[in-house]
């Protein structure tokens, strides 16, 4: 079926049908739904080349990753949600890899000059992210996975990292823990700073001072977490609980706890941030893992939808979504051991 035939079937102009299928804001929601339903039912698929000529769009969204350190389970889950939703809309995902921040900035300039993408997904932001400022200056539409403060309207989706860590820390404090270690991400990233703030606020509210020997900042890998946790467990007094920044971090902490001859959930407690990995289920671990739960795949899916809204003309200042984070208590978090 061609566009002309679909328009005749609906009794609408080809222009209206085309605009409805491409999310233009001047087409009302009822008409857009009617056109989309008919297109799906009748098997209409737009000609990609004709669509690009008609709309002036490239039919692709870009994402820039920095080398091997960003190729991991978190990224694969996010891309699974992002790419899957964009595939439904017949939009391609163009992924570029670079070695440094300088190369990343150059990659965005190339994307702007080549006009290969209609929008960009910007991830892992810093508190004042130069990449967001550059994309605004270049006029490339984007949605930020996270938040930044640059004094200009930026569309974003984020989770409540501060609230999540404050709740998790408070839960451990309620269980009698006072030596609580935090294995966080790399300093400077917004989510890392927000998590540390939530952790510090919970400690301060109970009159407990911050101990820098119980803070670790690193990439989220099993091996790095194992070494950090191992060194912390050698402290005297040692930590009686850990807050792990990811499930990969939690695996390393768990290994260090076992090597020290301690038992998780009894001698040492742990709460991990869980990105809902299908192949690493907190319910299937032994003991089961307490988590602050948030899905990277769902975030990727939603950001693809927000990209569509931006391209349809929705103002950046109207796209701000802060998702709550659920605290799921299981066997890994128990009362502090008696001294």
C-alpha cells in the first residue's frame, strides 16, 4: 500500500496522513491515532527515501560512546530499549565510538556537519556538561539521560539517585549499621554526585560523620569492586555494610566478603543498585540481594519516545522526567552484628 492509497482509504489528504505518521504537532491526537491504527492494520510502510525527502530528516538518531569502558551490561540494556523502540518507528541508531572527551566533541561536530542524524542521545552527564552546551550551539536536538546544570533548557530523563541512596542508607542505619561503605561511580558525573549527596544526608541526619576511607569511586566492574571491598574489609573497625553502585559492583563485593570468611546478610550487609539485568536476577542470588531497582531498558525505551516528541516540536523545557527508585529488601541486608 502506498501513501496515496492509505490517504484515499481514510478520506484524508496525503499531507495530513504523512504529517500524522511523522508526529507533527498540528495534527490532532484523534487523527494521529486513527492514521496510525489504519497504517498498522493495512500493512502500510513508508518509503524511507521518500520520507526523508518529504520531511528533510535523516531517519536516524546518534549516540557517541567512549571506548571499551562504556561497552558493558548497562549500555547493552539501554541500547536494547532505545534501539527496539526506534526500530518500531523505522528509525536507525547510529553509534559512534571515540577514545577521549576531545574526540567525542569532534564527533558531535561531524554529526552536525554531515546531517546524518536528526537527534542525539546524550548519556552519563557531568554537573555542568560541555557536550550539552555544544549540542545546543550546533542546533542538534537531543535528550539527556541524566541531568546537568548549564543555565539553558535541556530535555532530560533521570532517576532519583539522591533519594534512592538516602533511603538505602537510612534502612541500613535503622538496622544498626554505622560503618557503611559506598562504592560509587567516577567523580564528577551527575548521578555519582547525587548518590553521594543522598548518602551523606542520611548519615548527617543521624549525627554520623563522613569517613572518606569508606568511599570508593571507580568504574562499575567486578574486579575493581573486589579490590576496593577487600581493602575496606581490612580496616579496623571494618564496615558492616556496603552500598554497591551496580550489580556488577555487588558481585565483586560479595566475592571479597566470602574471601574474608564472612557471611553476607549476617556479618556484612549489602544493598546494590539494580539495573534489572535479565541475566543477573537479584532474586536468584544466594542470599537474595536487596536493591534500589531501576530498569536501564525502560529508560532507553522512554528516551526513544522523548526523542520523537522533541522532533515533533515539543519544547525542551517541557521534557523533564524524574523517575522514583524502588527499594526492594531481600536477604542481603540484615541487622548490624553485635560488637
